[in-house]
């Protein structure tokens, strides 16, 4: 499996309250004046850049005799490990990590840490790289996972803008090797980021274009991922970013958009100060990033298969079917027995020698490239009762259902019930029924209800 090294860059978020420097949130209709949100001074580029050890090697140096291959020695037959994908995260304070004041000393900051955890848990061949390390918040706690430690490398700085980051990249990005980048920038604003929302979005997109050109100037084959912004008023910027990604996307250096926030994103639950993500927000961002990364570069980042679906299983059926990720292998567990099926065009199906008893538990998982999904379970339901035609003025409802089941007849707000006979038939007494009355009939067996059958008195 290949490993990926990501490079992340993030910008500090907009400040909405008076405690932050004055930044006006823009809308489509109004003119605005935008300023850099964070007042933190720019870091000295030369001081923060980490030199590439390989760059200082003396090409004329004499090789160590002990490391010179012996031609008489048989070559190692073991396969050569695939180099990891080197990922650099570029951004402002969202990437740098602001910290969560509600859980100081006990939480991670920045989406990079939970993203790294997902890489480790799913055996992704990825390595974070960068010229900088650490977080803006100084008390972050990072736990080891599966014998691995989080290296916390990146190129990120609180309060930085797209133009400022471009200057940083021209100096620092060439100091290490990278294969892919996550660019999370655009929240902070340069002095010229003024005008209508449309004008500001266009300026930011143009600056992003220049930054991407800088990245490609250093690595023409870089895989580039642009993160969507989520602060109020960022819709237009994201639209410009998406158009830019489509325009600049090439086979040699693909450009993709990354979803950050999700539909269940809320300021109170996912943000520290109505702008910077807390640990829940960082986790949501990491989950969304992983989903796109695994879809675009699955050779490095395994896709986590979603939970398969199972169609309702009736006690008269000898097949079980459902949907799952294409190419996966579904395992169905019924008691102590297991059955497998290959997913074709998103659909799977298994056949049974005999039908199942109502109330039997059926579970299914899907496995794709050694990663198994969570299980989906349901219980076998009894078949829908067969009901004889009901005539007006009838005083009973007759039919057949699963043997031993309890049959329920509902007319209006009243429900009448009776158990089936040993042959499965039923005859339930009801008050004289009027023509046109609606009748619902269902049965219960093994703790499970069947689907209802609807009829009208004729």
C-alpha cells in the first residue's frame, strides 16, 4: 500500500466579536472593508523554515565501505516498500490549531490530528510533512496510536492571508519533498480585499490561483486539495474556488475541492468562538476530508466502506439482498452461520436453502481492501397476511397468516385481534362494517410485525 504525505496550510478565522480586530463580514449586496483577523505578527520565514537534510549532503563524499553492496550477495527477494504519500497542510489558525478553552490540556486542536488518526486506523500510506511543527495553542495533547506518534508537521500560521502564505511557500516549500497539499486559506484578508462580496471573492480566487502556481512551480505533479471555507459570507468564495479548481485541474496535477463543514455543523457545538472549530468541529472536518481524499487517491488512502443496506427479509423468502459499495464483499451472519456475496454494480444477494423463522436476526458487513464496515442488522418479519375480500355488513375478517402469529385488524380507531390456527388461518370478529370502510390487517410473530395490508369493504 502506498503512503501519502499531506501538506496543510490554514488561515486564521474571521473575528466576529469585539474582542478581535475589526473585520466586517461581507454579503452579496454590501460593500465591505476586510482586515486581517489575527494580529499575531508574521513569523520570520527564514527562521521557521526547516532545511532539507538531503540538500546539505556532499555529493563528492566517499561512500562508507560498510554500506557498499557486495555483488556476490544474493539480492533481497522481499518486495520494496511503497513510499508514503507526503501530505503538507497549508493554512491559517484553523490548520495551525487554536485550542479548545473548554477542554484545555485534554484535547487536540486542528483537524490535522483526527485526520492523522483516521490515516493510522485505516492503514493509509500517508505521512504529514512541512517546514513547521506545533500548534498556536501551546497545551495540546496528542496521544500515540497503534505505536505511532503524531509528528505535527505543516506550514500554517495564525492570521496569515493567501498572499502572505504565497510568500512563505516560495521560501519554505522547497525545503522538503511533498506529493499533495491541503490548502485551507481565505478566512483572513489582505488590505486590498475590499469591495462587494463578489469583488472580494474574485480577489481571493485570483490570489489562490497564484499560490497554486507557486506550489506547481516547486512540484509540477502535486495533488492539490482546496478546502471550502465555512465562515458567514463564504459562499461566493467557495464558488470561486470550485470554478478555479475545475479550471486548473489536470491529469498531471489534479485540483479538487474538499468539504469541511457538514450539514449538522452548528456554531455552538462545533466552534470555539463562533469561528474556530472545537474538537467536534475538527473531527467533522477530518471525516469530510478523509472521505474526499480516499475517493480521489485510494491507492494511498483506503476507502472506508459505508454500512451496507439490507432489504426487508420476510419469513417466506429464501434470498437476502441489499446494497453496498461496489467491489466489496458482503458477509451475512445468521446465528452461527455466515454467507458471503460479491457486490456487483452496488447490489448484493445471497440464497438460502430454507426460509428463515420470523424474529431471526440477520446482520451484514461489507469489506473493501481489508477495511470492514460497521454492521447493519435487522430481524426477519412475518409475511403480510392474506385477507379475503370484505363485503359490506360483514361481521368478520378472514384470511391466512404466519402460523402461530397474532393477527390485528384495525378499522378506524378500533383494533381487533386473534391468533391464527395451527394451519395459519384466522377469523376475527368485528362489528358490522359499512361499505367503503378501510381495513388494515397485519400480524406479529417472533416479536416482529409484518407489513400491513389495506382493504376496503365492498
